[in-house]
């Protein structure tokens, strides 16, 4: 490593932006941040954007002012791990690095099911959520495919905002499978209250302009289809010859360092993140934020000649909004198994609003405050 290391961070979502700003503040490295757009978007609010609430686009140059971080607004087309260079679509010269933080995030998987890319509306990107909102201006019926956290939040948000429309929630499993029995019962009551038509154990085989065709041949009519079933990650790590898992996520150790290329760290959804006892964390903003803090600590510790501490996480929790005035908070094991007492109602909705404000307003501006709060866990 050179005296002044070159640190490249790929991706300016929750984890990448935080990592870049923390590294610029806590190391002597020259930090370069690469992102495909010149603004940060609080992705956790996309279900609200789909229902018509305004999106928030925070200009990256304003968020990076005074940090010394170099910003490249460009599309990453490749990583040359041997040369330690990042290839960009619009730049003649690659971005060289001594350390690379890979934080490219995930996107809606619209390629697995026929017709999804042509006819469904994802909500993983704010632009997709805005297109769904435009479609909801005239759609009388919407089918939400997938009943994970995103699917539940999209379905309840749309049902609350458009009480005169028909909302159908289609899931290949049971509704609330990730919740305890009291949590599942509460979710079913909420769906009934919103008038959501729930189709359980229904696998989508094809998406068309008039709805979805299930694997058993049944047709679910809909003017619009919101796609929340599954996420995929960029193929950059696999194409670069880095060690990845079956989903293409970077395989990292408990300090977020690549197991095949020690000069590369992976954080957020693009990494298969494990804590110190080897248990895999779920994809999501919460685990991703802890991973970002852990990676920064590991980089600074190694820079100072110290042995870095592994990620320390014992448990997790799911905080699900059910419209604007209701919610479910479910404590879980790291593998997603529900445990403990589930919390519900308006207090959870208020807590979710606090989370959205923290991650969407405070976090991108002052990641050090969030890092301090996470210090005991990462």
C-alpha cells in the first residue's frame, strides 16, 4: 500500500455513502466515490413514493462538501482486480485503488419471471416507484407480487392511500411467514381492515399487461403489477473473478474483507455478510449499516497495525409499516426466525417514521453519529 492509500468506494446508497464519509474522516487516504447518479435517495421510503408521497433526492455534492471526497457520477462497467482499477462507462481513464469498498446495492429481480420486465413495476429504485405511482392514477386494480417486507409495505400503503381501488397481494408462501403467530394474526387482521385480497401459496409464472398468470394456470386480473418478489445484485464481482456466493454476492469474512482479494471490502446487499460466529445476515439497510461501520473499523485498524474486531451481532428485528398509522416490530434471530414479543400499532408506526428520518436525513449527512450508535454492535 502506498503512503497515501487510494480508496475507491463503489455505490452511494446507505452503506457506500456512509463508508466513504467515515473513511475520508478517519483515514489519510484519498477517497473516491463512484455512483451512477448525482444524488442520494432514501430507498426505504420507496413504498411511500409509490403511493404518491414526494421522493427525496439529496445532491451528493452537497452531502460531500468539505469532506475532500472525489465524486465520479458514472456507471461502473468492470473491475480489474489484477490491475486494481475500476472501469467506468464515461471516463477514458479507469479509477485506480489500493483499497476498494464494494457497495453497489441490489435491484429488483425482473428477469426471472417472463413478462415481469415488460409489464411489472419494481419499487427497488425511486424511479420505478414513481412510475408505479403514475400508473396508480388510473389503475383500478393492482396486484402486489411478493409478501416480504417490501411487498407488505407496498400493499398496505397503496390500500390506505387508494381505498377505492382493489389491492391483491400474491405470495408463494403464507402471509407473514417471517412473523410469530401473534404477528401473523395481526397482519391478517390489518389486511382485512384495508380490504386487501390475499392470495397465499400462489406462485407467479408470468406477468402480462392485464395481470399475472399463476403456476397452476389461474389468472389474477390487475391493471398494474407491483413487483417485490426477489432482489438481484450486479454481476461485477463475479465477472472480476472475485469469490462470490450462488447469488453473486461478494464472499467476505467477519471484518467485511473479501476472502479472495484482501484489498477489497464488501458491504450492504452485494456482500454475503456474516458475523463473528459465521451466521449469515439478511439483506437490508440495518445489517448493511452495521457492516459499513465494521468495514471502516477494520480498515482503520489494519492501517494502524491493529487486529480488527469481527462483526458482533446477536439478533435482528423486522420493523414493518402498515400504512401511515400502524406497524409491526418483530424481534428475530439472525437467520430470520421470529422470537420474543411482537409490538404493534401506532407506537411502531411512530418508530418506523423515526427510522426513516434517521436513515434518510441524519444518516447521509452525519454518518458518524450513526456509527457511534452502532459501535457496540460492529
